[in-house]
C-alpha cells in the first residue's frame, strides 16, 4: 500500500487538472443540444481508463447515451468489484445564480466549482485514479475490477437497466462500488446503507380549447390552474400524511433500534433550518427530520405551470395547466404500483369540468443494503483508516435508480461510499466538490480494493 499511497499523494495536482478537463464537457443528459457532448464525455472517461491501465475498454452504444465499460480480471480466486458511476449531469439553470460559469471549473477555498463536480464526475473519477495508482506502482490490482460508467443516471438509467438484464455475465461481480452519495459531514467517514426510491408523475389539466379573456368568460368555465391547485391540496393532510389510498401499505417502518441509531448522530434541527434560510421546518408528524428525509416516503410538487407567467399582468384564463409531482419511496414500496395508485386517486378527485392526463415519467426502487456483508465491512475499515475516525452509517433521501438492478440481477452487494456533502449544491447553482474529500476518496478507493482482496 505504501507505494500506492505515495503515488496518490504526489499526484494531487495532476488529478485536479484532469478533473477540470472532464468538468469542462457540458454533458447534460436531458438536453438534446448536448448529445455530442455526451459522446465527448464518454470518450474522455474511456481514454482515462485506458491510460490508467484498465483492459477491454469500450464505449457501448445504447438507444440513448453511451456506456463506458472496462475490466482487469487477472486476479484468479479473488473477488470482483464492479465500479459504477455516471458522467452525465443536470441542467445548469438558473444560470444567473452561478458565481462562475458552470462549465469553467473554478477553485476557491479548496473546493472545485462546476456542474457535475460532486454529482458525479468528481466522485466517479476517484476510482479511475485509484486503479491507476496500483498499475503505475505495483503493476497490478489486488483483485478483479470492472467499470461501468453511464450517461443517463439523471434521467432514470433506463438503457443501463436493459443492458444489465441482457449482460449479466459481462457485469458479474461480488460487490458494486459506488461513490455518488454524501458524507454525514466534512471529514466523517460514512457509508450509506439505504436510498429512497422515486415515482415521478406529470398531471396535465385541460379546460377550454384555448386561452380565454378572463373578463368575458371568467365565472362561466372551470379554470385548469384552480383545478390543479385543488387536486394538489387533496394529496396530503395537515399532518403531512399522504392521502392516496394504499400509499403506505408496503412501507417498512423504522425499527426502534434504527431510530435510536439516528438519534445518536449529531444533528441540530435549528442549524439545519438556519442553513436553508428557514424559521421552521415541516414534515410528517411523529418523525424527526432525519427520519423524514431518510426513511419516510414523501410527496412533493416539483413544478407547476400554465396561464400567464410573464412580467406584469395579463387577464387570461388558461386552457392548460401542468404539475410535476414526485414521490420519494422507501422499502418496500414499488414505484410502478405507486404510479397506479396515484393515477386512480387523481382520476377519482378530478372534476368533470376538465380533461386530466396523467403520465409516469420515471421511477426508481428504494433499497436498504445489508450492514454485515464482507464488502461493506471492508469499506468501513478502509475509510476509517483513511479518515482516522470511526465509520458512520447513514441512509439517504436521494435515489440512484440502477442500484436495485445491480443488487437483484447481479446478486452483488452495493457499497455506497460517497464523498460528497449535501451542502455541495448538487442539481443547484454553484455545485462544488471539496478537494480534500476528492483526495481522501481516491485513497479510500485504493484502501477498499486492498481490504476487500484479503
Ligand atoms: N447522486 C444523486 C443521488 C443522491 C442525491 C445521493 C443526494 C446522495 C445525496 C443522483 O445523481 C440523483 O440525483 N438521483 C436522482 C435520480 C432520479 C433522476 C431518477 C434523484 O435522486 O433525484
Ligand atoms: Mn449522482
Ligand atoms: Mn444527480
């Protein structure tokens, strides 16, 4: 390990320069204008895997954005680790709130600012540098390693899911190593053992066949925006309980032990509220904030539009209104089942005065991983060594759609060894990644491979 660690520590600046090159590529998966940038990013990742010393590096075309695969399988009898990450990023809007341009990586106070810095280019890149350190020093890896890096995580991983179904032998492994989550706090070695799932729905309400003068027609017809607002208000009660019949049926409740473990983590509701510019928090009655965001399902409106939204006033009755509604799910809720329940409830409460169309945009299954499997224990030991502290276990409110497929179809245990922070503005303006955690992450990856090979 000494030479590997030495190599990592003496190449810090080179790593940051390379990461900057990756961050300059505007690989926004959801926007058609960035289609070529997705190919550029995939080629960049493939090139770096090749330079690092990985073998069988290939770019795999899909119906959407390409996958990048690589392997090194020359450690017979040793376990195989599949490293997963994503090179796609979220859109940058609202662009005027960025202090430096999102695709011109800028370093300030030991942090690198750019879209994708923490989610997930910076975190994914750590593992490429960790295998490189092995190849450039000891000339080999302590176990077998495969990489699968995708470009569609932020849009639901549909094509990777299909690829996993059809290529189980190619991706076969004992554990999946993923850095796409957060540390509990700066400098705290953390493993995440639960992710929430997601059910993302769109509701379009159509009233009159065109926008109408709100004086001439106002009072005579129903208004799609009013209707959508009324329907949204019927989705949750005052205690934050979701009113869709059957919604909670499959929810696995928190155990007493888990609630105690959550309570042992340092957490201040006051500081949490203050950091968000809030006076009071709000959530499901009977649960703490950590329980609400990690282990309870939610329903939220993500966007609502229709009618006149420009400057000033325009007297108009909208013909159409749209709401985008997401539900975060917990084990053992099923996004497909929840989409059906949501659809029938909306249809039931929809008035006859309008037409309502509901679509299921995408989803993700929730997951809770086992805490006592060998890969998880190796990771806990590895990061405790690197950070010089005891490893903390947490759950996470966000989702990584493909993790459940890996667990179920490849029968491999996921290790969620994230190095981000929830304060690093992922999906927001001024996204950044702490460069100290970037370096510790490369070391953690190297130590994990070593620990797990024993
Ligand atoms: N890396 C995140 C998931 C995440 C968020 C982990 C916060 C830890 C903390 C991932 O890239 C993500 O944003 N997932 C989406 C999935 C969706 C688009 C299907 C999410 O959770 O909204
Ligand atoms: Mn991510
Ligand atoms: Mn993301």
